[in-house]
C-alpha cells in the first residue's frame, strides 16, 4: 500500500492542508470515511509540520528500545559542528526534498524514522528557506546556519547516553519532528550532533490497516518472582509474545522452557502469556507502564512464595466483585489507562442509556452478526457487553477497560496508543460498530435510490425509511437513529432535489462560530474620496464573494462599481483576492486587508494595474541604483491604466489625482460642510486632483507640477529607476511607482490616512473570557437547520444542468429517535487556526420540546429529558473529559471522573464544558400538552 506523505511536499511548495470541518454523514459511512482519511491523508512531519501522529494514526507511547537496529555514525557532539561537505541552503533543501519524495513512494512497515528536536529543526528550516514562521514585528530576522543537531531538550535528563529515552507527553510538531532514515543520515553528515532516536513504522488495525511511526513503544515493568526485583523493558506493542519471552529470558539468563510470564496489571496476577501464542502484546491487552511477572521453574527455596498470606507479591486472580447487600449497579468508575478519559466519558454516557443497558444485560448472542463485512466479527459488541455488565455488577469498584480498549485499537487503530482523542468521534465509531455487529440483516438487498419527483414528503420519507430498515436492523437503529429531510436547490435552473437520510446524532454549530467580523479599509481607485474602514459580518467559512457583497452593502457600492480585495504586508501589496470563490479561511485575523473601489470604465480589457508605493529615504536615491535606503510606509494606492505605453507625465497626472484627497486645506467657517464623514466632494473626471470650493482652498494648486519625486521599482522595492516627464513606461500586468515623501510633502499632504491600517479582527480582552454570553440549545439547532450554500469543494451535480453547481442546502428534522444525541461543535479548525469555543450553551434538563422543529406532522410528542453529558475541560490537544449521568431509578445525578464517582446536584450539570448531550424521549402523555415556549422558558431558568 502506497500512501502519500503530504505534509512534506506541502512544506516544499508552501501549501498547507486544512482540516475539514465536521460534517454530518450517513452513519454507516462515517467509519469508512474516517478510515480512508487516515489512509490517504497520511501526513509526514519530516519537514516539521504537525502532526504525523494525526495523519498516520500514530500512537504516542514511551520510548524505544532498538538493540538490533544499525544506527549510522552520527559523530555525536563533535567539537567541530561544521559538516565535512558544506552545502548551500538551496542544495540542502533540494537533497532533503528528493530523499523525502523517495521515502514517500516507498512507504512500508519497518521503515526507520528519526526523532529530531523541533527547536533545532526549525532553525534548519529557516536556514534553507522552508520555515513558515512569521516574525511578530514583520521585520526580517537574521538567518544563520544552525549548529550540531541537539536533541537533549527532548530526552530524559540523566538517561543512559547509549540508550537515551524521550521525555513523556511530547507533542509532534511542537516538541519534535520525524524524518526518514535517509534524511537523518544527510543531516548528520552535514551537521553532526545527536543523540540518534530511531523509531520504526508499524502497521496496525484489523478492519482497516493504518501505518504509524511508533514514537513511544510499549514500556513494561518486569517483576522477577524469584527476588521481587523490578526491571524496565521496552519493545514494540506489535511485537509477539514470543518476542517478549526471548527478551526477558535473555535479560534474566533463563531458559525459555523454564519461564512463565504473567499479566501482572495493578500487581494482580492475571492470565498467563502463552509462549506459543501468535498474539501481539497489544492484542494481549498489555498497557503502557504496567507490570508483568516472571516465574521460573526452580527449587522453591530460591524463589519467592507467591501464595503466602500477606506477601506483597501474592498472586491471586482478580475477579469482578459482585454487588454487596444494599449496593446498586451503575456507580462503578473506569480506570484511566493513560489519556483514556475521552473513552471513559463516552462509555459512561452509553452505559447509562436505559434501553442500551437493558439490551446488553440480557442475552443478545442471537443478534451477533459475525459475517458482516462492515462489522467487527461481533467482537466489539461482545467486548462492550462484557464491560457494561462489569459496570453494573461491581458496586463502586473501578473497572479496568483493558479488554475493550484492545478490541477498540484492533478495529479502530486511530484510537490506539495513549494520545488524547475526541469523545464524540469515539461515540460515532462505537455506535456504528455496535450496529454492524448486531445487524440482523445478514444479506443486504440492493435498493436503487429514487428521486422524489414531486411526490408527497410523507410518501418519500416512508419509502426511504423502509429501504434503510431493509438493510439495517439492530437495537442501535431502533433506539438511536432518526431521519432528516435534505433539500437541494440548483441556483441556475431551480431544480429541487429532496432526500430523506438517517442520522445517529446531530452535530450543532455554535452560532458564534458561524460568522466572522472582518474590518477592511476601502480606497477609491479614482482618487475621489478618502479611505474609510468598514467592519462587516461574513460567514466564517464563506468566500471572497461574501466579503465583497458585505462590503458593497456597507459602502453603498453602485451597480456599475466593483471592489478589488488585496492584502497589504510590509507596506506593499502581498496578494490580490481576485477569485470570488476563494475561501475566507486563508485570511488571518492579524492581517491587513484593503479593498479598491472602481467603476466599470476603469477596469476591463486592455487595462493593467498601477501600484503607488510610499516611502522615505535618508540619502539621495540617485547615489545608488538600489533602494536599500528606502523606508516604506503607509498603504499602497492602486488604480488601472491603459496597457499601452505611457509617458512620465501621464504617470505623474495619475499619481497626482490619487493623492489629491490627502492635500491639506485652509479652512473657512463652512469647511466641515465640505469634508464630511471622511470624504471630499466628487472630483472632476477630466482633471485629476482638481478639488475646489468657495469654502475650501487647497494649499497647492493641482494644475501645477507634482512636487513628489517618482521612481519605477520592482515587486520587492529593491531596484529603482527615476521617472522623468519624458520617460516612456511600458506597463506590464502590474506597474509599480515609488513616491518619495520628504518634509515638504508632509506639510502639503496628510499621510496619516495611509497609516494605521486596522487588522482584520482585533480580539478584545473581553472576547477572551472563558464564560462568554450564553446561547441557547435552540439557537444552535436553528443554526443547524438554516439554509446555506454548499462550499466550493462540495458542489452538487444537478441532473437538469448536467453540471456541478453550488446549490443551497436546507435540512429539516423528520423523525426523531428515542435516544437523541446532540454534539456541540466546540472545536474549530482552519488553515491557520485551531480553536476551542468555551461558550456556555444553555440547554434544558427537563421537557425539551422539539415538536416545532419536526416537519412530519404525525401527531406524536417529541419531549425529551436529559440523562447524560460528556464534558471537555481545557484546550486542544489535551484537556480532560468527564461525564455526568443520571440513575433513572432514583433520579440522582453522578459525576464520573475516570475511576472516581461522586453524587452531584442537578444545578451543577449545566457548564460551559458540556460537549455531547444525551436525551431520552418521554412517553408520558401528561407531557404532550406542553408547548415549545414552556420548554424555552425552562431552558432560560
């Protein structure tokens, strides 16, 4: 299998990859799409781009022991850090690029990668011109050749120099990067240094194969039953039990036929690890940092007694305790196995879902579908059922979910290892997997989807649901699945397509995340008005067209006018946004965006752009052909000129016209009437800069010669050429003129209008508060159901136009399940930004009435009661998950924090950490008369 390592090539070309926003998919393709994404978006941080773990599904386990690996001589920490064969930065970049490309196409299990400190690697990136780091001041920083490779900031202090160990909890792309062996060899050849930290690529997964670099292999503590001593050993979690026996016996000098190794988790003797087993250590449920026990067939006098009462090494099998007198089930915690709080939170919510509990506490063996190619051979359902039984039969003793985690890692390798994950993503996989394992349909019939063709919604919806049930029939479908109506409308021909699709949960956007405030300064391309900043609200995932439309409304754009968007960086035009479909996500909040306003006669065929840059200099520019002494300031002015040759006089007239609004004035008693709301009266189209008024006297007559000195310059403003009146200018696609400002011009013209360009969005202190203004769950639902255009990457094929169209999409709820799950989309991802929204969402605990939102008028009541919440505290890449769940029988809420369980009052349930909400439909007829307004009122209490 050849997978692309996209991050490396992105680094070379300067592109970055967006993480797709969370979208609602059919429940049975979620896992397939997730697996495909893991396979084919295989990332590679060899050039320092996070995160290979995410794109390769790589685990984050402690360190590697690799005695059989051949490590190239690194010349470790030589006195002279210079390379033997000096290379230019361009050569180094080319060589690394080629080697990485070769590694890309030769991806396979067993490939060797090396861990490098990101601190050192970033310095190398800057040196060869691969760094995407931006200097906060905007000023270029001096780039020097880095010294020897230095990995000491990422290894454990005091660790054996011959076997250095990575520090725990390092984050890829932040603390370290991974490079293929060939790249490492070259870097060591050029820079020396070290120490080397080799890691192997492994392949894992049963349902779908996933490649990952095992940064943190399995670390086990070996307890010798003969003397009670402990020894730490490390080997791959994909190693077989026979490999473990070989390593332990070689370490202890014991013959393999005399050794017995036991699972010794929590220092309790578990199962015997059979030496003939073909299981991997991961499949044997061995966890990071756990104990294993070595017993050797020797005379009893030389071995500790493992059965003596009171002995610390007493090996008594640990059995799940049964309920004691007066105890009740459902109050057992789940032990954290290392960053598994996300799993524990989701499991506790499902383990307190009444119909799920009722089903799995009974005999469900007849429903197991071991032949389903989309399932997990029934193993996931069995593991979940076994875990649920333990949770409801062990009183308050914490349950260790090792077996379940092992099965989860086998069928969903993206959740293997010990990285933090998303509880909602686990929940989606688990519900889908349980359904497929319990699907009563052994042979799914092929059913061709039909178009609505104007038929009544009730008929089409019933038909689609029957088709769905003919292929999918399980307790999960019966309890957790609903149906929504999806309407697409072609913007060209008006073709309407209506489908009815199943859903397992509803992912609701937070309204505050749907829009974005952007400040853009509008300049007039004809010099008729002063620039004016406008702050507009646009869709967060909208396009430049949305920004243009919003700005046009704000600045009262005429029908014959248009706007040209551009980014200003370092007082130059960095780029133009001329593609109306370009996503606004490429514009960061701290950037400076301007819009140039033109009428249709100024633009068109045969026209070229003229950029007017502003600068000062300390010595005469004529003393040098380079503009190294120029200091740019202000915002460039842009207009369109004829693409035919122009004289210097023509350019001077154009510059004079565009600068005319900046001319200082002598004011009379009525001057404020002439300059109002930040602009001057309309200019005469024939005479640039000829503003005049009986009440306003320009300090310098515009019909005279331009006092500024002009120079032609290049894109970077380095080379300059004086522009004389008799000069002939042959415009290219963009012609750049540099205007020299001196003290005399500063007195005549007010340049402050060119300075202090506002940022796109300046975050205020109050906006950073964790507890923002509360929003309602209803407003989140309404945002989810609102009509919106499809994105440019999600075009719909119109069967009437026979082309892909950016159709509008509208969702409506049609059928709601007994168990309704709301996922609050608190995590947002864009090209440059990852963020968590801690906005407090006010959700009802009782009497959530959704009848208003259900389009199917079947007369049923859709009133729900909250019974569980999955919470997330902290930020991205970490944080902590807990759960609130209610025991229905005694109407008491409990807080499940891994192994700790404690009662809580109902008033404590609503927090800004709420992430996934679980509701159960109320069948009590006494509640069916309540109105949505009653529910809304309760929501605001």
